[in-house]
C-alpha cells in the first residue's frame, strides 16, 4: 500500500528538495529549499546545504560566524505563513476550526470557493486524503496559479484529490452529492442556491467572512433560504504566553480578529426548518425592518407581534427581552 501524497516528505532524513525551517537563537525563522552544492547565507555567516542533506531532523548547524541554527521541516502552519502569497491566507487558527467544526473527514467530498493562496486547500487536502475530493473555485487566474504552485511545492507533487477551477462558483458548480462546502468570499449569500443543490442532506455549509455586516447578511439569507438549520456563528482569538522562570504572563501580542466562521447543515428536501424558541432582545429589530422573519416581511405575525414566520424559522419581534 503506497503512502498518502506528501507523507514521505514529512519524515526521515533531509533530502534534496525538502523545505527546511531554521530557528536562530532569538527564535526567528528562515525557510528555504535544500539544493545540493548551494549555501545558506545570513548576516551571521553561511553554511552549505550539503551539511543538512542526509542529516536527521532536529540537527543543529553552525554558520561560519559560529551561530547555531536548529533545522526542522516546517509544519503546515509554518509553511502557509511563509509561502508566497497572492491573497491573504486563512490563518492556521481558523483553518483548524474549519476542519473541526465542519467535520472534515477522510474521503469527504468537499467544495471550496475562494482559494486565495492555497492555505485552506492544503489543510483540507491533508484531512480528506487521497481518496477524498476537493474541488476548489477561484475567480482570479493569478491567485489560482500561486495557489497551485504552493500546494504542489508542499506535497511534492500534484495532489490526486484536488481539482482547481478558475471562475465563479455560482456559475460553474456542477458537483453533486457533496459532503461539505467551504465559502471564503465576499458575498457567500449569493451562492446559497447552487450550494443547497450540491450538498447531501446533513451536509455542512461553512462560511468564512471578515466583517459583522457580511456575517449578519449571510446568517439572515441562510435563514430565509429555508433549506438549512439554524446557523451557528463564532470567532476565535489566540493568545500565547511568556513562560520564563517566575515570569509567567500573557505575551504582549496576540492573533486577534481575523474573521468570523459560521456553519449550517442541509436539511432533507421538503423539510421546514424547526422553529426558533429564543425571542430576539427588545429593540433588536426596528419598526422599518423588512428582513426575513418579521411580521412586516412575511405577514405571519399575530396582533401581539409575537408570531413566527411561515417557514417556522425565527421568532418575529415581540418586544420581550
């Protein structure tokens, strides 16, 4: 049985073509590709690549300036933050949340829209394995080219589970029986109809958006569409800690807001979303609000304003806290 794509590049002694991450005494990282006969140069001296070829990971090399560097293969989170970029990357903290909360499993059939520089694509490909399917859509050809190069350089070869299409998802999506759809784009609400048709019952839609206005509109459009359950939305923040003797405290810098994530599951055909029992807070909807779920919009509210929409989704404003 052959190894999964890219697995051979993740273990064993360093080989020509491997990515190497050096860490200097101050914790700074330097990433390069091993080439026979080449030298690695810094302002603290140099050393030959041949000194690492055939050596095990975790080797310490010294430059001509007698500065020690720890040599390891970069982890995928390290790689995506140092690789060439055409667009902003999905940070590892968000990619990890997507893999977990969208329940990406080996062999899954996944559609991704908004490839960017290929960061999330690599996390998804590692999770689904060679037997899965990832069909990625990217509107910009230049971004798609950079992403393809980054993915191939990381895995060492084209990934057999990956297909990349240049174009809009809503105009080109032809996949059916899809388990998961990941949308990293400006207006994910524009893709709900084709995504709903592509997803299997119980399949998960996961959207990654940057602003609160995008988040609010996406959630309301998912509710209005009527083929998904009540969406869940959240964000994550990562704060590292300084641990040095008795000085144990949070670091002064952290990875704060990068984006919002939301997930919703595809209902079976012909099924109405179950009613939401949580009433909105007083004043959550103004008198002129005409969005989904209001009496003014659906005509489903009763005289007290406490009714529900015809589809059985969100409570209409009742004025209760």
